[in-house]
């Protein structure tokens, strides 16, 4: 299924900052789209860290491949739910493909201890009991998590796996 466009600049800056904080890190992006977020992450990658990004739309994958040429990004074409769990655990995951609430359990299972999960594309506001994404990521006892505002009209969740 194809959904969503490129991440916004503020989120790309956030991702690049977190990537830079992960020497020796194994970093994954779930949902490459056109490679804009991936480019920000790949170009901030510490020398001894690795970065893999996965997209299931072949046309988007080709656009991203051109953008990421010459970076150290490893690109995978297909469904991350099938292809990525065996490549983990990861120290940083940008969860940006499909239904985040439905996929939260699988994404959390792919996090290393101390690993960080980022979910963007939220609308700012107090956590809502009926919001499935916030329920899944802000209230999971395995995670220390918070919501941050990325612009006046957008927000993201940053979650760290405790154990
Ligand atoms: C919001 S966009 C990604 C934006 C990108 N991360 C960025 O920062 O520019 C979501 C992408 O995930 C892809 N996608 C959706 N479900 C997927 C799945 N199960 N496996 C791999 N890619 C998927 C869509 O085709 C879409 O291109």
C-alpha cells in the first residue's frame, strides 16, 4: 500500500540529530518514500553506524535510489513487516510506513535495549485516550516515551526501549 509523502524539514533535522548520537548504531527507516528522510539520516551517519531503509512501492523506491546514490544507505524493496525483523535489533527506528498503531508491537520488538523509535505525522494536543498511536507508544511499559511538537501544527513521539 502506498501512503504519505516526504517527512517535513523539522523531522528530518530531528532524525539527523538522533542518527548522529548513535555511533556503532544500527539504524532503520520503515517507509523510504522518495528518500528525503533517508537522505537526512544517511548523510548524518557516524562512520561506524549502519543505515537501512525499506519501501514497498517500486516507483518511489527508484526515485529514492537516485537520491541516495553515493550515500551509505542500504535500500530494500518490499514489505518491512516481512523483511526487517530478521535484520534487527535496531538502535534507532523511524516508523513511517503504514498504520503505526497496528504495527507498533512489531516495531517495538525490533528495537534494541536503549533503542529509539520515532513516529511523526501527529497533530499536537493532549494525549487522547482513544488515539491508538498514542495509546500504543506513550503508554507501553517497555518504553519511556514523550511527545514533542515539531512545528506549530505537527508533533512526533520519541520512545526509548527500556529493556
Ligand atoms: C510517509 S511515507 C515515508 C516518508 C519518508 N520516511 C521520509 O521521511 O521522507 C510512507 C511510505 O511507506 C511506504 N509503505 C507503506 N507500507 C509499507 C510497508 N508495509 N513496507 C514498506 N513500505 C511501506 C509507502 O509506500 C510510503 O512511500
